C-alpha cells in the first residue's frame, strides 16, 4: 500500500464531471481503524439484544429523515433516474424492518431440553463473529449494504463498511443514521479504500467475516486475499448473474411482457438479478417479441435528473463501450437488433448513454447470452418445449435467479409445471410471474459463478454469527 494518501474522485455518469472527492487512509490510519473496531465490538456485544434491536429501529427513523436528500445524491453518483431512487429507500426500510422483526428469534439460544438426560443441560448459542467487513457495490448501494450491515450489528458485531468509489456518500449516510440511532462510532466505520487496501483489510487476522457484493472477478480477488491472510475469516460472495425468463405458451402476455421489460431495463439493466435472456414458447414468440419492442420504444432515455426519465446512463464510459461491443459482436455473429439506436437520441458514442437493445436470432455461442452484460440489453430465443427451455436456462455459468411466466390461475397444470422448474433450475431463487425482486423473508443466495453465502431471511443471521455449544453436567455425585 502507498504510504501517502490517495485521492479518489467520483465522476457523475450523467455529466462525466467530478462530483465527490475522498481521501483514502494511510496504512497506519487504516490499521488504527481496524483496532478501534476490535475494541468497540467487545463493548457493543455486551449491549442486550433487545437494546440493539431498538437501536436498529431508531436507525430506520434516522434514515427516513434523509429521504429528501438521498435521491439527488444517488442520481449524481450512479446515474439512476431520480424518479426511481425513492424505491431504493423504501426497499432498504422494508428489509431493515423484516430483519429487525425476526432478530430475537433468529438469534435466540437453541434449546435441547427435550432431549437432555437427567443431570445434564445443553444448548446452542448464536454469538457474534467479531469484526465484519462489508464491501458494497454501486448499483443498489443502500439495498445491498443493509442486507449485511444491519444483521451484523444487531448480532453484536462491529462493521467496517467499504462503499464503491462510485457511491462514496451512501456508506457515510448509513453510518451517520446508525450512529445517530445509538451505534458506537467505532462499531460502524466507513472505509473509503482502493482495491489494494480492501484486499489488506480482507486478509487482516482481526477481521472475522467478509461480505462482498460485486463482480465474479472481484469475488475471486476477495477470496484470494482472505486465503492469503493469517486467519480463517468466513466469506460471503454475492456475484453476477445472467438471469433467464421463460414464457410458456399459456402466459398472459398482456401482463408478462411489461413485467419482463421492466425486469430487463430497470436501473439500465445494472442489476445482478436483471433479466438478460428470455426464452419464449414458439406459439407466442412473434406476439411476445412485437409487444416487447413496442414497450421498449416507449422508454425515455436521457437526463436522470428530470422526473420524466425512466432510463438513465450506465455507470461509466468504459461500461458503455463494453456493452456496445457485446451487442456489436452478437450482430456480427448473426443476431438481429430490433431497436435502432437512432430511436433514442441521447444514445451517443462517447457518452454513458446506451440505448436499450432487443436481440433475436441469438445463440448460446454468443457472449450476449452467456456472459453478464450489466446493461440495457436482452436476448430472446424461441423454444418448443419446457424441456428445451430448462436446458437453455441451466446452460450458464451463473445461477442467481430465474423466472417462469405462465397462467397458473386459469391453467391448473401450469402450477405443476412450475414446480418441476423450481426443482430443476440451477439457481438460488425461482420466481413465478415476477422477477428482479428480493423478498427479505427469503434467503438471497446464488450457485455457480453467482457466488455463495446467504443474506436476508433468518439464514442471514447465521452468516454473521457462529454457533457456540454449551454442555453442562450438573450432577457429579454418585
């Protein structure tokens, strides 16, 4: 690591102008921050669980007070249309509410009294790990961070929160709301760091758990860093996706098409669980594609600070170039692009504005159907059966979510078909007639290159605690 401070400047995707500047800590400053977290956690874990939960609820009140300031900051930092940012605030509060509601039962001792032998008493405690290092992404910075930060703190851990350099203000907002609510300042610290420093924190023996959300390559780097350290920290990796949707012959297209368009293009497609590939039964394929194109053309691509915009820029010029190249390569290999870029005047080479793209005549030999795009692009393929759809949906290095669209209300047989998909799809989440949504009561997890570990639900508390067994022999005399 550099002995001198490093200055990080964030460029706004909309204007490409500097909008936030932060100074990274020196090596000695970073070491002191970790040391303070270790000491703070020793005191914080002694705070009764019910008091930590109460502080969590006060955090929600403090976070709500920031609701008027957050949308403009998010739009400035990562380019999402300002009209859509309140949804992230609501989602963050929804997840916080649920995780606080289940905290007492999720963290309660597991009694074995029913099976104890006379003279013995046994139970299992959930104890905090210690210091949890959370590395958050830029695309949904509040939603993803809250998944790990709040459960970790409620469980009695200290948290070191590293935001993406694209959204540095978001972590500072969260930490401010938490400390105002009563979390000790050293128990939740924001670390504005570069990659080398983040790897050093992940490898530090004083860190007991690392929660990373980001790219597959970033996840591999985190795992290497932890493995190269002197400790045995746990690692959770929430990585990329190439999420499929399957439209069965009996799907209600009047409902389905709009939902999938939104699932593909919301946040400019910059979501790990965005719909990136669609398989449509041949009997409804032409109608589906026509409706999909029609709805796509109604999107408003432009200045994200304007309330009428529903499609903003992607996060950077480099990202825009990568997305355009993936589309161009697919077209050169035989795919057909159904949306001329001229339809969206804002989509100009040399900017971060990328027109939404609908591709047909695609195959699994094309990167656009196999590698994560993370942009407003979707490929659509025709299939002849459920079996063909399943094989194509599973033909991916990723396994985050998948959705099946069918008319279970009017066709009882379709519910059985969905159950078959739910059993056989190689994904962490399977949806029926919805997509791109995290229910906090359900475990959020992935398989294959989409990562490992669990956040949300009661299993999210298991991730940030360890089991401690207590075994008492009470009677010792004969």
